[in-house]
C-alpha cells in the first residue's frame, strides 16, 4: 500500500487531465466513490471528468457532482474523446473487469494511459498500472477513504466528498446490515459523520424518495410476481416487460425489490428476473455461505459478491425461470 501510495503521489504531483470510469449500471458505490474521487482530484488542481458506461438510477441524481457526469451512451467513441479532450490518467472505480466497463472498455485497452483501479470485487483483471484493491472492503468507498487517510486528507474532507463516500457505504452494505459490514466500515462511517454527513437526509434521499407508482409496483410485484419455494429456501420475482409499462418504471425502480424475498422466514436465496428488450437481467441475494456470485458466474454470465450478485440470460423468460429452478434443485439449498 505504501509503495502504491508513493507511486500515486508521483502521478498526481502536477496538474493532469483525468478521466474516472466505473461499471455498467452504476450503483451508489460506483457513482459515489467516483464522485468523491473527482472532488478530491479537482481540489488538487486536476481537470477531471467522470464518465459512466450506462445511465445511473434516478435515486442517485441528487449526489453532489452527479450533474457533471457524462454518459457514454450519449456519444460515439470519437465524440466522447472530443468531449473529454486529452487524457493523462485513467481511474477505474468499483470495477476491475474489462467486460463490466461495457462500451468504455476501449479506454482501458489504450496502452498510452496510466491506469489506476480502485475496487473490491473478486478476481481483478491485470489491466492497471496501479491497483488499490481489497476484497474485504465492504465498498470501494472504503478503499478510497483509506487512500485519503494515507494521503492525510480525512480531517479536511469536504462535506460533499464525505456524503458521496457515505452513499457508497450504505448502498453496498444495505445500510450496514450485509455480511460485508466490518468494524472498519463503521469506523469510516463515524469519520464521515464527523465530517458533517447528514445521515437522516442522506438515507431519506436514497431509500425514502419513491414515487407512489413505484410503491404500487412493489405491492403488485409482491402479490403477483413472487414465487416462493420453501423446499429450496428460495424466493424469486419475475418482472415482465409489460410491468415496466404498466407502472411507468424508471431506471432504478426495481432496486430493493430482491431484498423483499429475503425478508421471508426461512428464505436464504432471493432473486429478481427482469425481462428487458435484449436479455433477462438477474439480481441475486443470499444469506450465509450460499455463493450467489458463483451461481451468477456459472449460469448467468455475471458475478459479484458472495451475498449479492447479478448477471443476465439470453434465453426467453420462461426458459430462464426453468433454468433458475433447475439450479435451485441442483444446489445445496434443500434440507
Ligand atoms: P444488483 O443485483 O444490485 O444489480 O447487483 C448486485 C451486485 O452484483 C453488484 O454490486 C455487482 O457486484 C454484481 N453484479 C451485478 N450484475 C453483474 C454482472 O453482470 N457481472 C458481474 N461480474 N457482476 C455483476
Ligand atoms: Mn461496490
């Protein structure tokens, strides 16, 4: 770490043009950590642009600095490069696999850029010049916080930076209740709160900021779209394309639904299968040792963490449901 810090310090010792990228479907940690890093680098005199490969959910739009983020989907490769101009340094946040960068992967494939990864996902790929990686960190926000600590930046941390990091922590730990939460997570939260983070407002903006439509959708999904398989300790939702239309669902509106599956007594594996235009998206959550990430990797071209993972299927919705049930029968979930 110390060696990495001194390399980073050297990279940042004169003003540079820096681009920060993160994974497709950016979540609170991906966007929050990217924005906190952007604030820090700007404070240090660098020119910084955060670029996301696909749109982020609406409930993150209020994050300080989110309005200056640009979306790869609004550009071609050429117009994006025109927009950002010369790049000296590339940060890849909350992502260490090229595939998860979607249409931004051409940037990490450029050999002329110095690349830094800040991430906590398993099995990072070897494309960076500098790797700040810790699989035990609950969120990439934790790793960035430790980096700020090593750079002596914590006591002077701007409130916007602290808020962005706090959002990374709460979204990746499900408000400090997932198994990835450690004493360090709480230590960092304490430090961020000491910087002035308004925890009530932040939690309300993230979790209690829903439209009535979305609440009605959850009610509908729980009553009409939930399949419970007590014998497999599993429960899953199947969301059809027409449901999106019926409830006028916006980006991020299905977020949190999967957690309702795990609120059922005895349920250890929860899933949401979402019918999209070109694929079936899968969100998986598990309790204890059940490896959601291995299921996502083996059967759904995805991955993630042991208790929170995702992927997709190119089969039809019914075929995907059949496959999912077959997987449940073949895993060790039955008693
Ligand atoms: P969610 O269910 O919230 O979309 O995703 C939960 C976690 O699973 C994410 O934080 C991410 O780590 C992982 N994940 C989701 N989708 C994918 C995917 O397509 N590929 C990989 N490798 N991980 C994914
Ligand atoms: Mn993360």
